[in-house]
């Protein structure tokens, strides 16, 4: 296989500037009784045998996560989404560690402890929950604040008076007055807002997104109930030093961000779709750096005048040397923490069950990996996904930053890692043994089905070579949703012959192949896969297991590894069970429709308009039939597609799934209706402006 041109020498990448209540047992999911140890008992740390003192009462980390360290107490808090529980685990963590569990009204997303209380975001119903913690560690709800649908990310102002909450599906950010426990304001931002951080002076907040290359800046000074903050999209090119020349790539998986201690840098962990490297069909994970003084990226864009050297050429001394190997040192970043004592970043790598530590001072931190901590274990030789500590999702550091705790989403384990102090050059000794990882299981799979539990692990993990070509299902379908990306489906020569594959950008295909591929937008899965079939953009797969089997061969660089047919069904069958039973659909509109939306429903159902003829409400707003629609002009970055018959897509949750069509050319529902001038899809060209707006309003309620 001819390697692709990749990126910059590691020496350049490291040359950055200076740093800027009921209780349950810890081994089960039930709610049996146990007695919690006092938070002030100063137990011994399991890894170091040193006393674990209660932490200070000051909130040191002012942003939420799936895992967080308590304030003024020796305890950890876990947002256990799948069990709809808030868990408090006393430190040190042992098999007999006292724990408390509070059943919640919905799935939690993040926790943020304060002195004597814990803030929890609840996804559906969408709430900010305030939970009191007494001296024994017992948990009790004291307040709840209603928020726009799908409350997720959480941050706290320094004065601890205001909480900022992102609502993922509603694409909004809200402020909550923690004195009155009331929402102050909500403001719209880009699609799928997730992580949120706020500056110490409370003037600015930054919000990451699960979809797209931009983050959002909120100017908070003067914001209030009558004056919401100004929102500004800030372009932060993902992995610019590893991008095709002159190209700003798309990004996904922007779950989290963190500020440096002096707040001069904002670090965003995510995925750069199409980053260059050998066999980089999907791109690479990245940590991108924003200089907050002017909201400008630290790393420059590559351009055509920047010389670079292919990995199969000898250097002459003037070119930038590029690596000829895959450039993704971690997979599916999910959480990030700043370790001030060593000026490093810790990133939870969901896809390969690791946590990496990278240099926070580098131009491209993800190319300055100092070490990789393997936390997952128990890999079955037949289905090689972790049975212990799979899919790390949350990170928390001790006050002295010498201990790291990790919450593992797919196996419900809590891990403890003793971190050593770095030498002055921040590089661990070459002969240093790997840190010991101790693990305690907090719960078993909530569905109580072994096949679903394996399907869950297959969904999150990229470690099974039959299922995954280096990126798990959750890498393109985070939480069963979608990355908003349009992939290139192309047949080209790979390391084991000509294969049909997906790639993130046309530059991922060797130029000499002369193909760009046809467009394939990532579909949403959650709440969308109950039908028997068919599946696929052309309806080419008879049922869901068949579609998954086909996907196993498309999502990789090259063909499938050798296997028996039973190996595919063992995986697709278990994944099918998890996709249908384990994924949570986005929150649905349950209120009565307003007058405009009701008018839109009448138009949608009108036989003369014809929307409901194909998008049949009784079968999930689709008849699942492939129609040969009139071809649209071929997009510049793609090849023409001969087969123009596309299966009618479901309109469920359509309001939150932009862009639209198989090629993503429709940026909005308004664009679809206003550009249907030849009645290609339904007879809408004769609709008045108000009726078009009403139809769009109804579609947003589905």
C-alpha cells in the first residue's frame, strides 16, 4: 500500500509556547442497605497506603463530568447514565468501599460537586437537579430546575452563584441562579452543545459541540433574564497540521474542553474527520488549542506553499518530515483533564480503553504523547472487547494530582491509577513500570441480558478487528446519534487489494486512484432501528443485522480480516439487540401543538401535497421504499452516482439532524422546502410562505 502524505515532524509539534437516598453495595446495581463511612474518616489510599484527607471546601474543578471528586469530603460522584443513578463512592476505593446511590428521575449526564451538595444534569426530563449530601454521605434531592430538552454539560461560576448548562438536543445554553434555583436565561447555539467551561472572572464561557469544527463563545458580562449573552461561533480547525493543505476539516466528538491554569489556552479533545496519515480512513483524534486572548487557534493551517515530504521519499533537508504511520494516538476522546503540576493533559480514550497523557505545551498536544495508560482488561479472544473497565468516560484527579480515577461506561467500573511525578523534563523514565490499575465494579448491565451487555461493549469499543477498522460504532454514532458528517464511499486500492471503503475526506484516498467517492451522510440510530427492514441508503440490506455486516466491511482501510460467517452474526446479532434496547432516543415533543404546528400537520397530511404518502406516520414517517428521484447536480468533492434510487428516510427527530439528504447538501429544513421548486419530493412549490413555515414548524415536532 502506498502511504498517504501525513504531517509534521514531532519535534515541531512539541515546540509550542509556554503554558498559559437509598444505599447500595459497591459490587452491584441493587439498592440494598449498607452503612457509609464518615467522609472525614481519613482512610488510607489503596495505591499508596497514605492517608486520604478530605479535600478542601473550595470548588477546584468548576466544570462537570461523568465522574467528579467531592468538595470537602473524601468521596467520588458518578453520573451513572444507564442506571439512572447518582453514585457516591467513599475513598479509598475498595471492593468494600461504602457507597450511596440516589435514584434519579431520568438519565444523568454530568455531576459537579459543591460543598454539601451536588449538581446533576438530567437528560429527559430535562433538569438541573440539586442534591444535598449530609455528614453520613446520604443523598437527597432538594431542588430541580426545568431546562430546554436534553440537559447535558455543566459549569459553575467562581462565586458559585450561577450554573451554566448545555442542552444537547435543544441546541441551547442556560444559566441557573443557584440561590433561587431558577433559570435566568436560555440562548441558542450550534447543534449538539456538550462541554462548557467558564472563565474565572465570569465574563466568557466556551461551549464545545458534538458536531462541527466550531465552538461557541458566550459573552456573559451583563447577561440576565432580559438580556441573554451574545453568542459567537469560533472556528477552531481540527488538527490543522495534519489536514490537507488549505482545508479546514470537519470535527466530531467534541464532548469536553478544559482551560489551562492561567486560562490562556482552551484545550478541546475531539475527532478530526479526514486528518492525513497512512491508512487514516476516518482521520485522527486530536486535542486542539485555542488562545483565549484573541480566540485564535494556536496551530497554523497548512497551505500549498508549506513543503512536506511523503513518507516514502528521502529528506533533502528543507522539507517538513511527515510520519508514514497512522496519526491517531487515541480513539474517540470522551473526557479531558488538565494536570497543572506537570502541565499535561489527560484524555479518556473511549474506543481503545486507555487514558493518554500528553504535553499541554505542544503546538499539537496529541502528537506529544508522554504515556498511555491501559485501563481496559479481560479481552475475550473470540470477541475482543474489554470485560473490565471498557469505554472510559469520566476522569477525576486527586487534589495533589497524584491519583487518577476513571469511570468506565460500558462495564460500570471505577478504576484507580497512582500517577508518578514527572522528572523536570516531564518525561517518565524509560524503565518505569506501568502504573498499577485497581478496579471496582459498581454495577452490572442494567438490562440483565448477557448478549445486550456484549453488544454495548461492541458499540463503544474499537478493539475488535472484525467489527471495527479502528473506530467503534460510537465513533460515528455518538450515543446512537450522528456526527453530521458526509463520508466518501469509494472503491480504491488498499493494502490488501481494491476494496469499497468509507473515508473522511477525498484526500484520504491516494490521488493516483483517480476517485473521490460518492457521498454518504451518517444516519442516526437511536430510536430509528425498530423496523424489520430494509436498511441502507438504497434499501440494499434486507434487515438490520445484514446492514451491520455490510458496515463491518466498509468502515476500515481494506478488506475484512479472515473470519467465519458465524463471527459476523455473533457480532451483528448482539449489536442489534443493544441498538434496539440499549440506546436512548432523543427527547420527544409531548406538549400540545400550537396553531402554526397544527396547520403544518394539516399540510403534511394533505394528499395533494403528498408528504405523508412516502413519509407514512404509522410506520415511523417512512415507507422504507427506494424511489428513483430526479438527480441533483453532483457535488464538487464527490463523484457522480449512477444509482439514484434512495430509500425514503424517516422524519423522526428530523429537526435535530441537519444537514439533510444523503449528500448533506441541505443545510436546513427551510432549505429543503424552499428549494423543492420542481416538486421533486411532494408538491410544495405552490405553498405560500406562511404555509411553508408551518410545515417546517410541524416537522420540528416529530
